[in-house]
């Protein structure tokens, strides 16, 4: 243990962590929240408002989508930040990715050179899929941290001089955190990856020890600390719905054609998601590269087992999305680092290093810089790649600089120069996404925040706004206060204690035949360049004779 590298003394560790933080923090506020981000933030906000940290709620009703750990993290970020906005909702994801990159580097240094560990960290930070989800206020980044952490923490402690029960308890504790974030995929990946590794290594007897039992008890205890109070609050039906919501969605489409199409296309999706670094995995097709011995062989086997279980759990499920594979991205990144190590030490394979990483990177740099600068000069719209003139000029200059650095040093035998070339690749890919692609998103996405704020000013202070039917979560989030929900007009009319209401004003508009005055309408489509079909209508009910018996909001979804 004492003889292992101290990562905090190595510049590669700090530059990979710092670069990751810069990549994902630099544009964190530049695009309005969209997709499920506002739902995550809304649930966190309502937890703070109600003081109920057990039952996730949306508009005051149980939200049976996912367990609440990620919502707790958003609530903490908002408390530290002082308000609920893009920064607060996305901060847990950004922090998670920075931590994952640091963990990948430190785990890799146990059996990789500094150059290879740097490659693994850069791969984790800048593969295409991570650039997509690493800064969003969704559950993916946070989930990757705890699920991959469960596997890597177990392995690090398993090879240390610490007692075996510590490895099992740490692994299962983080698997429980994954279960509290997204559901049962987390323990399946941990148990499957570790179990397959122990089976191949002929260590399967360790699965029947008291140390393993202690780990299982840790998992059950941590999950039950939330699940039991949740069950007592909402009952068995809602508890089962919370546990199986994601799983049921994956099996919703069981048609044979869709199943076989998924089997065919899913590997292609994964291959695209891990570009450009995933190309280095092709080096393992070379016998000399995959001829491993000792600790390196064992670590490679462990990582391969985790990746195999992660892929199999998604490949055979027809409704699985490519993001379900994300928890094993750190393991793939470490295998990329191992490929770099093998290609660096074997003289005959060094040209393969150039062909698999640096040559495709040069092609990408040439294509993307030509596209961005050309679209800008020709006056095309942002949708097809046009950029602000200053950024287009800087992007073109960065492309030339990155290409020159790669061309001059990539074929060198010096590890420092190769590290600089890999940094050039990582930085250009990051600039392409955080600069060019996010510029495009920013040009076509609309923010509801100002419009909702103006509309709220038209409602008397202290007045409770209710909804007839569920209102879209982006409106509810930006409104900034809980909007109680009635299932339909009939249940709403049984309650005389409201005046202002809102409804989704779209193709499936809720029925509201009572007399009212329109206060305002807010468009809810995230893209500003399309014809808006969905609005939220806010109205004021006109006085009339109320039913004598008060009703309540509809039953939980």
C-alpha cells in the first residue's frame, strides 16, 4: 500500500481534474434547463418546501419515477448556491464527473504508467457521451459516480492490506447509493461484475463468507433506511411502482423486430458514444497487446468483467438506451489507458497508436473546423453549424494549433510529448462540444424563466395557483412554488378555495368549462425555432356558486 503512487503529487492528475472542471463548469448556465432536468429540480424544491425528504413529490403528489438521492444532492446544491437555477440543478452532475475522472486516474495508477492513466482520465472526461450527459441535471453523471465507484472501490480495497469486509461494505454501500439514485440496475452491475471476476479467478468461495454477508447487510440497511419509511408513507403499490418504473419501461416494447434491431444497432450506438478514445480498444485485436501478465492481467480481467456485465444487461433488453451503459464508462476508460500503455512500450505497435487515435483526430479537426468556419462565413443559420464570428475565428485558430501539436509530437517516443498530443485531442473535442455545439443549443433554445416570472407578477402575492391535470414540470419548476393538482374539473369544482389555475394548453387539454379570464399563456417547447404546440394557460376563475363539499387533489400517480 505504501509503495503505490501518490496521485496528488503528479501533474497529470491535477491537469485532468482541472480540465474536466473547466469543460463542464464553463457553460453550465448558458442553456436553459430542458428535458427531465426541471423535473429533478422541481422534486428537490418541493422536498425543501414540504420538509418531506422521504417521498419525492411533484405538485404535492408522490412522484414515482426514481428514488430521491439525486434530488437530495440538487437540494443541497441549491442551498449552497442560494437559489434554484441551472447552476444548482447541474452542479451535482458536474461534481460527479470531476470526481469520477480523479478516481479513474488514481485507480489506473495502480497498474498503469502516468501517460496511460492520463489517457484513461482524458477518455473519461471527453468521450462523446460523457460530454453530452456530464453537465446535465439528469441522474446519469451522479449514477455513474456511485455505480462505478462501487466496483472500483471494491477492487481497490480487495487488493489492499485492509480487511476483506471493508471491500464488501464499501462496494455494497455505493451500490445502495446507486439503488437510491436510479433503481435495481446498480446492485445487478456490482454483483454481476464482481461475481463474474471471482468466478473466473476461482475465488467464488468468497461469496459465501461472513465478510460478503456483512456487505449485503450494509446494502440492505442503507436502502431500508429510506425504503421502509417510504413504504409506511405511501403503501405497497406505490413502493412497487417506484422500484420497477425504469425496469418496466425497458420491456414495454417486446416486438421481435424491435428486439433484433436493438441487438444489431446497440453495439453501434455504444461504439459511437465512446469516440474518439474507443478506437484505441481495437488495439486489443493484436495478440501482443492483449498478452498480459501479473497484476496488469488481473486488473484487465476485472475491468472486462464489469464492462461485459454492463453491456449484456443492456444488449438483451429491447428498451435499453445507450445511457444505461454509462455506469461502466470508467471501466472502459481504464481499458483505453491499458491499450495506451501497451502501445507505448511495444515498438512495433507504435504506428498503431498513431492510426487509431491521432490520425482520426486530425481528420475530425479538419472536418469540424472547416464546417464551423465555412458555415459562419457563408451566413448559414445556427442550426447547421454557424457560430458567432469571434468564436469561429478562435475555433479555427485552435484547430490549427491542435493539429500542429499532434503532427509534431504524436509520433515521438517521448511520453511527455505524447501526453501533450493527447491533451490537444481532448481539448479540441471538448471545445467542439462546449463551444460549437452548445452555441447551437443556446441559439435555438428558449428560457421560460422570464416569461413565467412576468406571469407570476400578475397573480396576487400569497395566492395559491392550482392546476387542473398535471402541468408540465418545466413551468412548475420556474414558477417557484408548489402548484397543487386536481385530477380533473369535477374534483377542482368541489373545492371553493382557489381562484387562479393553470392547465396544459395543447392537444390533450384538460376540460374546464367554468367561466374564467385568461391571465396569460407561456410556451413550453424548448426550441425557439419551431412552431409551439404546447402552452401553459393561466386563468382566473370567475365567481359562481360553489359546491358545498370540498374535495382534494387527485390520487397519487
